């Protein structure tokens, strides 16, 4: 207790005596036992109040012995399943080691894809992430004296490289490598990079790589097959110094549908693991050919330019029609280009209004603006202006699609006798008009529309000059053709809002990656988190059907299909009590990331131990780790003192004593007529 507190207590005792003496002895008339009793009660009450104000405390120091922490981190992946018994024996020996237990607080963890407390080792995890559990332990035991014992084969297939991700002041890591460390010859196929979709009769790129592990020199044949039919093959040579070969090719999308693509490398005679010699993916071939009806009542060089430019993409076909053509010809078109409309286009505009088709209108000096203004209500063009030259100004703020690779700075002018344009609906200018170097703040090329209907308006003829200039600038027509191609693709795409949307992959490499997600919107197109969505999955071979509800995540629903066996499946997603349903198909390949390795990676385990200040050994000599930890001066118990400040008195008891003393004093005085 502090000396000041003792002083205040003494002063409180003296002050209490003085008050009692003044009340009962200095001027008191009564003598005897009654005065003594009353003075004692008054003294207790006053002294108790003063003690409450002083609140005396004393400090109590406790000493504890704190052991350093030892975290056992055990790999539970299937790649060390063959060494499972040995791993369990090592863990048991370390946990039950008497000297180790006496020196450390031992905690055990297991990991595969993520870290979790050690329950029972099954060695069934299909993914290994060594870096994540090491980083987690470094955070959990921050500022604590600890060490980590990592028991693994050193093979990681997801996450950051664990040998280069140690944090500053991370604990020392003692690594024990288990499994076969013999280096066998092995050829393996890497991930296949290709498009998810391909257009019919187009070529799509496919890229992967073949890696070699071994000391010699090998030659092997690589084959690419689509639905079992060979489409590409190559013989490659690899060696220890040249152990990686990129495989690149173009595959023709010859038929519509989902195509299974396999890349296989021929195994070498001494190869033990051939499961990693084949990789499978899928591509969906779709027919997105667009038919463009170019309607014109005049002959003009722009017509040939438009046809050539648009058809530079083989997915598009241009048909030049007269406005008097039959309706059956118009029915075949997906997009219409009306070149310089006049009164003969009345039937065409009526057809477009009924069909709600997308359209691009191109005006020029032969356009009947009175007819054009009267036949539609989207815009009005002032007429009566003289024929003049319009230069194009690119709008860098255009947001509908990317136009950054298009340049019109040195393009010749277009010709028109049109005046300013007034739009009656939402529009966005792609090219503005410049006359003799002056920006007229008026659109040359504009896209507009509402709901799912898209339209465009170009004011000016002479597009053939632009395509010629494009060839002069670059030696080809790509600048102009790409620009028109993007415009046609934008206008020919109707974006519809589906209330039920699903996201999935055609091919899953192993069931551990098989997830299907869905989003559902209410009538106002707001995400409906209260919807009940079920998924039905059917195996095409066994015809077995699995039905399950999709689980709500943050802003989507998800179905976990990781329990499905490899095979081909069909599925349907349906919203309960609503008439919304989506279907699809996918394949789960017999692929195991853990089986892509043929031996333990002791070199990386050794590097991790050295970089962290730990020690590396093999499973046959794991006792060296225990000996090193016990003898290390870096891990010794530390004595800590804990000082607790405790109140000398109990507040409630003292308060009760004060109340009782004053109450009893008042009662006695009242009883004896002293009040």
C-alpha cells in the first residue's frame, strides 16, 4: 500500500475521533455506557464514509512460467496418402515426447486447401496450399515466442509460392519431408488456355505447355483431339536444360455444340505417373452469323464499301436489296442498313416498326429529309441547307463500346446537305461534325434507341473514301473494317434482361471445382434473395438424378456439386412457384491435382527452413528436429509477473456497515429521547 494512502487513513481515523469527541464529550450532557455506545457507532459511520472516499488499495504480484509455443502443421492431402502411417507416427512421437512437451505448449493443425485444427488425418484433401496456413500461424502467434514444424511432401498446387512469402519476423520453420524423394522421369501437360466460345467455321486459339522432369533427353508426341478426332500433333524434344515446351495451335470450329478437347503427350518408357499426361477442356461452338440487309434505291460506291467492310468478318453476310423487295427477303435479315431513304422506303419502315428490328440509317445528298422526318419520330433533321463537307471528330467519351483504336484525324470529309439534328430520345454521339476546322457541336454518327432496340444514324455519304484512306495509312483496311465491325456488332446485339441467369463451366477438372451459380431478379429486376431455387443434376451414363436447393450467398445462389463422381451431366435450374427454368450440361473429368506430382519436393522444403532460420530433415530422421528444438537457446520458458491492484475493503460490506451504524445510532437516540 502506498504511504500516501496510509497517511490519509490515519488522518481519517483522527478526524473521526475529533468529530465524535466534539459531539458526545465536549458538549455532551449524558454519561455512562450509552454515550460510549453512541460514540462508537458514530465513529464507525464517519470513519467508514472517509474510507469509501479514500478507497485504499494494495498490489499483489503473481509470477508465472510461460512456455514457448510449438505448432505442428501436418499436410492432409492425398499426395502423401502412401506415407500416411509414417506421418501419423511422427505426429504421435512429437506430441508425446516428454522433453518436448515439458518445454513447449504444443498445438496441432492440419491443412489441405485451408488451415484447421487437427482432428484425425484422412489424407483425402484434393488441394494443397502451404503458404496460407503458414501466414495464418504467423498472424495468430504474432509477438509470441514460437516455432513451426511443417510435415509435408512440399508439393503445393494452389496459392502463392510458400518459399517466397515469409513475413518479416515470422517464426522459424522446421520442415520434415515425407514421401518418395527419388527424381523419376516424368512428362506432364499444363493447363489448357482457350476460348469458352467459338464461332462456327472460325479458328480459335489453343495454348498449353509440356514440362519434363528428369536428367536425360526425351522425344515425345503431343496430340490435340476434339471429340476424339485428332486435329493437331507435334513431336517435341525436351531435356534437363530445356524442360518446357509451349504448344500453340489454331483449331477450326467445324460443328455446332460443346466440344471436348484433350491434349495428350506420349509417356516415356520409364515414366511412373501417366495421369498427368492428359488434360481436358471444353469449347462451345455457336452459330452467330449475322445477315445484314443493305437497302438502297440508288447505285453508289458506298454500297460496295459497306459490303466488303462488313463481310471482312466471315460471321456476317450482306445482302443488297431494293426497297421494293419482297417481305420474305426482309424476314431473313438480322440488321438493316437503310442507305439514303426516300419515299420508296415507306414499306421498309413499316416492316421495321412491326418487327422491331435494329437499323442503321445513312443519309446523303440523295436523301429525302421531308420523308425521313415524317416516317419516324426518333429524330428530326433540318433541311434546305447547301451541300457541304463534313469532317469527323471522334468522341473520346463514347461509352457503348471501345473505339480507342479508331482514328479519323486525316480522313477525307463526307458530303451532305443535312442541317442540325434534334433527337427525341436518349442518344450518344460517336462522331461529331467539323466544318472547315470548326466543331459544330452536332452529331455525324450517333447511336440511339430504347429498351432492346438499337439504332444508328450517319449523316453523310462517301464512306468509300474512308476505306481507301485507311489502306493508304496502314497498308490494309483493318482500321475502317474494325470500326464498322464494332458498330455492326453493337447494333445487331439485342440485350434482353433475363430474370434467371446461370453461370457454370462446361468442363470441371475434378469435382472439387464443380460449382454452379444463379441469379434471380423480381419483376422490377431487383435481386430476389427470398427466391427458392432448386437444381436437378442427372448423370448421362447412370441416369441417376440428384436434386438439391441452391444456397444463397452474398448476391447469388450456389450449388455445390463437389460430391459428384467424374462423368457427363445434364442439369436444370428452376425457381419454385415461378415459370423460370434454365438448363445446361457439363463434364467432370477424372482429374486430381495431387496426382500431378511424382515425388516429394524436398528442395523447396529445405529452402523454406533455411530462409526462416529453421531446420530441414527427412521423415527417417525426424528426431533431429525434436533434439534441435529442445537444445535451442531461442526457445526457453520465460518468467512473467502479473501485478493485480486489489481494493482493501469491500464496497458493499462497508456501505452496509455505515448504514447499520447510523441507523442503530438514530434508533438508540430516538428511544432514549435524545432527538
